């Protein structure tokens, strides 16, 4: 796919997402039973009187890294000086968080998480790749690319183009980095889940989503608390592994996967959510509205 087509596709998905948020906001306004269902899940009680729905899928928030960032909150449900802050997912799968390697590692550092050793960071940078990420790691990268060529697989040219290594090729030249990367992701699973679904880089909890709502998916309308997603993700860390395609170019997570993505020429970390994994691992935490 050309860079132009990628950009156009991303812009279309963004517009489609905003349209879906507005539509769901209108549904909440006109459907007190649904609004109460979502409110009760987070607050533990019914909506206390009249409520207001605010939709802003492009809300800016103070970033932990300085400046501002896009909030994960698409819709806010207000009543009696309380709020339910909702992130709306329009389909059964897709991007849930896009972040640079440096920003991700800085957010982990600011959180106080100590899981990411130098070996794990090296593994992440080689797995995601890109010139800025692999600076100082060029020798290991080239060894991995040379090994990739001996496997004579079609994905080799892609790895050369984006200066990155699959799990198979990274294991061949730096197995410790690969093992440390997997270990760090497992240890940080709850934090990564919070970043992906609730906070992103937003500094203040008032700008975090506390509820994820799926609409227009095969589940119908279903909601889950971001805290439940984070807490229960720790129970399924053994599912963290590398995907089977092209020597392992994705990392499977309890609720989706991580892959490299380059929407504007820079190699970024792209986290995806997948409905089938949510249904498998979080059946009791997903609340369906009929």
C-alpha cells in the first residue's frame, strides 16, 4: 500500500470513528436504560437523576511527557457532579494505541515500573526497528538481516526496508534481548493495558477512560471497565508470545497484539484490540446490553 493510500485510509478510519462516537452519544442521550447500564457498571449504583452526554473524540489533555496528547475519552456521561468517561470502539478489532518507542519507555519510567532492563529495551528497539530506534544497534541489526536472508523468505525485503527484525531473526542473533522483551511485557501487562485503553500519555485521571464500550460489533453493545481489563490481563500473561506469520512480526497479548506500524514513515508501536480475545479472557467482565 502506498504512503498516500495509508494516509487516506487512516483519515477515513478517523472520520468514521468520530461519526460513530457522535452516533453513540446520541443513542445514550435518547436511551436512559443504556446510559444507566454503563453508569452502574462503574459507579455501582443507578444514575442519580438527569444526566448529560458530552462527545469529544479529539479531546486534548495534559501529557505526562509535556505538552498535550489526545485523551482516550470519547464520551463523558455526567450526573450529580460525577462522570463516567467512555472510550468507544466501533468494531470488533483495530488500533487501540499508537506510540513511539521512546515515548512508551518514558511513560514506563515515569510510572515507576522497573521491568524494562537494557536487554529488554534493546529487544524492543530491534523488534520495532526504524533508524532512530536502532541507532547504536546497527551491527546486531545487520547480523539479523543477514540471517533473515538465509531463510530466503518473502518478508526479508520488508525487514531491510524498515530496519527491523522478526522474532525468529532476533532470536538467532540476540536471544537474551528477545527473552527479556517478552519477560518485560509480561511483567508490565497491567500497565500496558492501562496505557492502551485508559490513559495513553494523559497525566490526569480526569482525562482517563474508565469504561470501554463496544458497539457495532458482533457482541452487540458491550462494556468493560478499563480497571478490569488491566487487572485481569495479569492472569493471562502466559498467552504473551510471538505471532506465527513471517517469523514472528507481532506479539500476542491477552486482549490483542503489538506490531510495528509506520503511518508517516516512522516506526511506531501499534497496539490492537481483538474481540475474540476479550470474549475468551474477560467473559465475566464484559457486560452486554440487550
